[in-house]
C-alpha cells in the first residue's frame, strides 16, 4: 500500500514548487509518485462552489466558516475512493493541501488555536464521518509572511486565470493561519508532521527527509 504524503502551508508558500522537486527526487530513487491538489477545481462541484464563494459569487456563503469547511470536506469525500485506488498503484500519493488546510484556515478565521474546538470538529467531520484516508506524513512548508504574500501577488500577476481570493488577500488571516499550522505540527495532529524551510531557491534532500519519516 502506498503512502499518503501531504504538503501544507500558506498561500504563496511554494507548495507546487516543492512538490515538483520532491517528485523528481523520489522518481530518481525509483519511487513511483502521483499527485493531486485540493480543492479540485474544475473536477468536483464542491470545489467549484468553493471557488465561487471565495470570489464573492455566492452571496454571503463565504462568511460561514463551517459552511465553507463542509464544502472543502465534501470535495475530499468525493475523492476518497480515488485516493485509495491511487495508493494501491503508487508508492507515494502526494497531495497539495488536505484536511490540515481545512482545520488551519477555519480555526484561524474563528481566532482559535490548534487546540480549539474547530480543529476537532474538522477531524470528526472528515475522518470519522466522511472516512477520508488519514495521511502518513504531513510536510509543513514554512516561509515568512511577507515572502508568501509576495509570491501570491506574483502568481496572480502572471496568471490572469488565478486572481487572489478573499483568503489570500487577508494578511491577518494568513498570520493567524501560520500560527495554527505551527500548533498542528507541534502536536502531531492527525499524522506526523515534518517542517520544511521554504525560503531557499531550491530544497535539496527532501526525499531523504520523507524516506526517513516514512521508515524507508
């Protein structure tokens, strides 16, 4: 059975770049890898509703922290069967965002910490009720807030199809979210976490970190 490895971090942290490098390193070691990103825009109706809400096209839905969290969770519930099938075919299933994102952003919106009731509510909803697969390893990509914000601005400027949403434009929310992520990692919430310094131009040796964390 393949391992489920998740990359978490703020908007603009560089998760896609990290994933590209990690896939290349793992492939060079003979490890088979497949990737998926959440929300699954243009692939799942719940993800598309998330996008519409984040860009102000669904009235006041975005103001409901729990309502948005349910949409994020339903996207993963819909993908649960596919994730299990992929784990049977590949050594590593690499995810860009997963349950931890729902917990971190929702708790941050409610001004709660990693030990608050919202984080437990997300776990109960996604893992206990919806039965989504639990990850084997969660990589927390850490970057200073100003660097993440600059990268998000650059991405939006370079791609007109990806304008910043209301979460990405809220600097205070991003700061609170970073603190919740740190708390989740410190307590090993849901699965082991490995912090990764994302400030460098390239992140070398990450495959070894993953291998050691997975006991390979």
